[in-house]
């Protein structure tokens, strides 16, 4: 019997990988809630930071770009760097892509993956079904990887929650719940700044607590980007060009350099169009660090060290930690303990070789978990263009 390949994940990376495997005639079963990170874990009204050219979900055949979706849906084509993509349009694009190329997606969770001798992998689904896959592609993206710094986590022993004193930004799809309330947002990346702006527009009084002097900054608009540097999906710069189009050698860099670049390149910077919605509407508190947090009579209180070394307290009705995501194999609990123990890792991330293959034959990772091996481009939708055809080609050669 020919066992199928299992693709776990139905975000941009899972859908794109599945489409590429299919086009090679490989039988595939694809699992996940389509575009759920965008639908349930990002705020309604959000605009994408990536430009249209950097927001295509890569497909093996023409006709599946964002602009093609716009044509099919009869909406204005989003193509230039000045066209800003509403999240609702991007979600609809992902669902259209799924209908066209992965129509038989199975909306169930994979609860466990274990090695099955030399035959492949044993998978259990939350429907109760068990089956064997000859290879497994993990494309679970942001799921389960939201990161809360220890100083904030200590204030909420039961975990962050939108209805408690402290939450993570991934727990909000509707910021209108903060209308008329005081809110602190911790972080300085696009997610922090856009969450703050959207909450202020919904009627909240918002302060952003950001680490470091001048940490809240916004990118240059497309018409002010330096003309003599090469164009990349993220703006004009040699470094961005290299990581976007040449991620091959990334995995040969020393581990310190790889982990540092994943965090720093394309790091905290607000989108150019966010500046006027933020400045004058949201208060910024620059700090050296958040020392600790506690909850007094239900009110979260942050202890902060100012850039000048003074101690300050700051409180509000609620604190949102827009503190990002951290890949950690230990948090991917659907991978069986024996599998996780055998997997070669570097600082909690899987070590990947050519074609996104892990150290366990037949087990592949793409998207965010692959960023420590293939660079920061893997954190973004445009990473599908490099990753999906290469992963599919490797898998077809080794397990096709
Ligand atoms: C606030 C915010 C804004 C962003 N803006 C941009 C942007 O403008 N442009 C850009 O390129 N990127 C942006 N990103 C990054 C973007 O989220 C990722 O590039 C993209 O979503 C990664 O896609 P993915 O397919 O790897 O994972 P995800 O989109 O996270 O999808 C994960 C999938 O895995 C499935 N899954 C998880 N566990 C299981 C399981 N056990 N069984 C079955 N299925 C499972 C889920 O159901 C889901 O379908 C943003 C991220 C955030 C947080």
C-alpha cells in the first residue's frame, strides 16, 4: 500500500507545500484550520505590513497570486508597494487558494506523530482516526508558540487571558473590547504598534512600553526608499535582497549568527503607513526594561526601569504583551516524545538540511520553525516561494 504524505498546517506554508506536492503527483493528506492564525489570532481591521508582491502564496502553476484573487473576486487589484492589504482580503485570498488547490483539506487536528519502524510515521487525529504517512511536513506556523517574557508571565500563574489582567497579542481578534478602558501594550514591533493604534481608534487610552531609546520607529514610504539599492519584498537594501533571494547558504552560518539574524533582520519597525495613526494618539514610554509585574485588586502593575535608571510603576486596566513568538520543539506536543528526543535541534529549533529535511528521515519543517536554518524570510508569506518547491522536490526524490 502507498502511504500518503501528511502536511500538518493550513496556513500559507501548509497550503503552498501541499499544492507543490500534489503537482508532483504525490498523494497528500492536509490537516488544519485554514488561515486560522490570521482569522483568530490577529486583530480585525489589521493591515498587512508586507507589500502585495511579498504576499503571494507560492503555487506550482500560474494564476494563484494575490492579484489573481483580486481579479477573481472582482475587487481592485493590489499590486504596487503603495497598495495596502487589509487582513480580511488576505484571509479571503488564502481561502480561495485552498478551494482551488487543496479542496480536500481536512479540518481536524493532528494529536500525535510517532515514528513507525522504517515504514514512516503513525499519526493520530482528533477525529479518532489513526493512519500511516510515508513522510510528514510540519507547517504549524505560529500555533502554540506565543511568547510571554518571564517578568509578565509571573503576574499571571494561570496563563495570559483576554479577560484577565494580562494577555498576549495573539489572543485578540477584536480590540473594540477596550473602548473606554486604559491599556498598556508591551513591545515595539509592528504587531505592538498596530495593536496600540487599533485599540486607540476603538476608544481606548493606550500606552506602549518599548525597550530602548528610539525603539518606536517607522519605515520609509516606498517613494523615499534609496534608489541605488536592490529591490526586495521588504524594501531596498542589500541585506534584505540577500536573505530574500539567497537563503541557501544561511544554514552554514555559525549558530550564534543565525539565531541573531532571525531576531534582528526585519526586526521591530512599524510600517510607513502606521506613523500618522500612531503619533499623537498613543503614548510611548521608553524603558530600559520591565523589571516585574504583579496584579493588585485585579489591576496589572508594571515595575519599569527608565532609560536613566530610575524605577517607575505603571498600571492600566489591562496589559497586552505583543512580545512575539519563539520556536521551541518542546512546545510542539503533537510530536511524540521519542521523536522530539531524537530530533537534532539548535536552541529549541529543528536543525534542517537541504530541502527542509530534519535529522529524522521523512520529517520536514517549513515556515517559522525553519527560520533558524533558512533565515528570516521564513517568517513571512513570501518565504513560500523559496521553500515550497525545494521541499517538494526533496521529498519527491527521497520518499516519492
Ligand atoms: C500580527 C502579525 C502580523 C503579521 N503580518 C504579516 C505580514 O504582513 N506579512 C507576512 O508575510 N507575514 C506576516 N506575519 C507572519 C505570518 O503570520 C506568517 O508568515 C504566516 O502566517 C505563517 O504561515 P504558516 O502557514 O507557517 O502558519 P500559520 O498561518 O500560523 O498556520 C498554522 C496552521 O497550522 C495548523 N495547525 C497547528 N497545529 C496543528 C495540529 N496539531 N494539527 C493540525 N493542524 C495544526 C493551524 O490550524 C493552521 O492552519 C504576521 C504575523 C503576526 C503575528
